[in-house]
C-alpha cells in the first residue's frame, strides 16, 4: 500500500486566500499549567484552533453556495472517501472543456485538475491573480461526467477577477463537491489510486479543511 499526502500544512497566521483571516493556533491549556491539575509527572497540552472553513486544503459542500444545499454534516463518506480518481493536466489561466472531452462516464469518481499552481503556495504569486480556473464550458462538461468530486491545485476553481462563480455554482448545484488548494499532484505517477478528502462533520457550515490523500492498494 502506498500513500501520498495532497494537503497543505495549516500553520498559525498562514494565508490561504488573500483577505481571509489566517488560522490562530494556540494553547487552551499549557503543559506547565496542566501540572497543577494532574498527578505528579503527568502533563498534557490542550490546543485551541480558530479558523475560517476556507483554510488550507478544503472541501466545499453545496451549502457553501446555496442556502438550501446540504451542509458538511450531510456529506456522505461514500462521496469523499475511497473514490477512484483520475488526474487531468491543464494549462491556465482559463481551462476549457477540451481538457475533459476525452473522459468517459465518471459517475461517483474524483477528477483532479493538475495545473502546477501549488508550487507558488505561500508566495505573493499564489493569490496575486492569473491562477488556473475552470471556464463555464468546462464546468458544463464536468457536470455531464457526473463525478462525485472535482479538485484543483490552485487558488480557486473559479476566476476570482470578477464576482461571478460559474464553476462553484454549476458543480455545487449538481451536488458535485469542490476540493481546492491541493498540492503534490505532480507526484502522482500511477493512475490506479483512490482519493480520500473527508471534511469535519459540522452542522451549519459549507466548507472545511481536509486531510486529502491518494491511496494505491
């Protein structure tokens, strides 16, 4: 069995998307303070994490875009764990439908769009504009293919230079999950893998960080 981590590390103060507050990683209970609570020689650290759902590598559920869409608590494991997955190479910034024309029916599978943009992670280039994204035509083609999930190793699956979000709108309306800010897709050299990208089971939220990984059995 072989595993490949496809997630970015979450660190205190890091920027995932310009304008969104970074996470705060702190102690709720320090080891030093815990010594007064437990028996001599026994100590613990209780960590505290404050973050926006759109932090690191994260999954979008329909509720992120639509008020009547289902939230993270209703995401079935069958749609985010053990998915047969395919990788499609695409050049940016605008990714058209031609990239996906050769694909057959992918019902219930995962499509990962490999653009190479993750090499700019934590640099001004990553969120500075011109990132790879899907066009409306590409989104329509993906909806036809019926995958369970579409992922990308870029800042956003949509063009962020305007307020329109056709990829999020089309995919999430079709209950196709969106996985953004993937990394290490360049290290996928064997097509026969499964994708795992399980979010937190939170009621009333539409986005959550995930520990995404590829598994070869």
